[in-house]
């Protein structure tokens, strides 16, 4: 029988799939477990609890998470008192079906239940009562979720179904979160949301929020991801253009270069409008990366050519390219698929085109002076999100003015 005065700390191993939003959600879920006496481990063998936070945006992502769950069967059999928590977007989509297939799964917590996670954990009776979370020294980089969910209905996308409609956090709560993280050592904050620049809290706009986060003591740089093109208005750019703390990089998914396909995807903009936005962002000094989907069901050769020419025209610093993956329940999943051969061929062509983009963005910095936020003693990133290695060592978290002397692939060198 266990001694009541001796409480063993549960060790949690976290496996996160998917986007930065999921990384932030994993951190939040861990904080609840930590308040219930858990500590983190990076070794699965010595863990008492595994938290799998999942993604379902493409079939492949979901498959990876579910097969990891399958592999945990053996881990659980070795010691049945071990606990498996399966959370996030794939958990939301697959729901109870999973519990049937994997009866050794202890806690299922879908993406819509993130605000309810503490309650779900308590209901399970597998953790002790909540105290205060163990104080953790925040790293130099920290995330702050500012909104959850999405009000768009892009026809290929499962996110609105698994994350629900937009809920914006109150501005004061976000600022309190940022102050806490800054007090613990964070210098750079990334604001997160599925359509992050749609943020609104009463009269507080997204641009207001960015400026206010930049005013928090200790914060040197503010990033955000992922924005939607339609919310980059001239008002937004006017409000942020003179604030050097707002990082000069945006990840702005375009998805297709064809106005016809964009309409069928229900993206809410044309090729021309997208290019107006990127031109305006470039004029304010922003580097732009993007996401592109190839092989949407209605995409013709001519549409695909339009995507290739948009890449030539838009001046992206990087592009992440995906083969279209039908997601059950979305409007596009009812359309006739293109053949896998076509998808693969188009992906290949596009990957060849985008391969040199980053190298060019890096090369363009040689000879300039860049503010670099040091993440290790001799490595950090520019405001435009490019990596710099320095010859001298600097305190982690400091911002230095570095003269860029040369570029090798995706690394800049400074004295
Ligand atoms: N198939 C392929 N890619 C997709 N994405 C979202 N849904 C799908 C899908 N059904 C891509 C988009 C998005 C990124 C996170 O994933 O490019 O920006
Ligand atoms: Fe999905 Fe479109 Fe919402 Fe992005 S904006 S999460 S692609 S529905």
C-alpha cells in the first residue's frame, strides 16, 4: 500500500504533431498536468504518461498520429498503470471511434475541448488534485494563443470542423500572459491563431494588439502566425509600419495562383488581390513565405501554370507545398480526384521551382546590417526570420546589430 505522504511525480512524455498552434496547445495542456504534480520527460521509456497532440489537416498527418498510438500498445502493456492521452484535431475528428479501436487509450480530448482539458483530466481520476503549476523558466521564444477556431469555409479544409468558429481571447488576458512570459525571460512572442489577423476584442484591432504586446517590458520582438490575406488592409500596415518590434516576416498561405481555383476553394481573394497584398507587405519590408496546394480537384494544367507564374511574381522567401488530400466531410472531398500521378508530377515541378527561393532571400542580405535576436550564444534570427551565425558570442536573448558578411545556403554569417 502506498504511503499517503509520499506523492510520486508523474513523468509526461509529449508528442506533438502539426502546427505551432498545436505546440502552444501542448504547452497549455502540460501546464494543467504540471498543476497536478506532473513533470516533463523526453524519454518515452521512463514516462508514466504520454500526451499525443494530433493534427488532421492532411491524411498523412492523421495517419502518423494514429500509428504512434498503435505503437503505444506495447508501452502500455509493459505497465498498465501508464496513462495515454490522445488530444487535438485528429482526436476531435475520430472521436469515440478511436476508443473502440484502441481500448487502452485512457483520455480522449478533442481540439474543441482545449478550454475544458483540466476538467477532462480531473474526471478521469488518474491525476491528483490541482495545485499551482511548477514554475518553469520560459525560453527566449514563447507563444501566446490569441484566438482559436476559424470562420472561413475553405472547401478543402477540415480545420473549421475540428476547431469550431473563431473565439478571440480578451486583450487584457493576452497581455497578462505575455507579461508572465516576459517576466520569465521571453524576448520574442509569437501570437497564434488560425486566422490570427482577424483578431478583434471590442475596439482593439489586431494591429493595436501587436503594438501593445511590443510595449510589454522585456519584449523585443513580436511575430504572428498564420494570417489570412484579406485582413492585411492599408490601415493595418499604417499601424505597424513604424514599429521595429513587429518582425518583418509573414507566413501568408496563398494555396493557388489561379483565380478560378481560389474561387472554388472559397479563399475570398483573387490572384490579383493576393499580389496587391504581397506588394504592399514587401513595400513595408516584410519577407513573405507561403503554403501552396497542388492538385485541387478542379485544377487544370492552365491553373497550375498560374500557380507557377505567381511564385515567379510574388517574391516569396519560402513556400511549403502540399499535395491535395481529401478530408472527409469537406465540400471538396465530394469532387472527383485527380490522379496521384498528376499530383506527384505537379508537386515535383513546383518543388523544383521553390527550391532556390530561400537561398536567394539569404543572399540578398549580404552587406546589410540586421538586428539579430540571439537564441544561442552565436546564433539568432533577423527580424525577417533568417538565421545568422556570429563569430563572437553574445548573451542569449540580446539583440545585436550584425553586419552580414556572407551567405551559405540558408545561413548568414556575421562578425
Ligand atoms: N490537402 C492538402 N493541403 C492542405 N492544407 C490544408 N488542408 C489541406 C488539404 N486538404 C494545407 C494548406 C494550409 C496548410 C496548413 O495545410 O496549404 O495552409
Ligand atoms: Fe482552413 Fe481556410 Fe480556415 Fe485556413 S482560413 S484554417 S485554410 S478554413
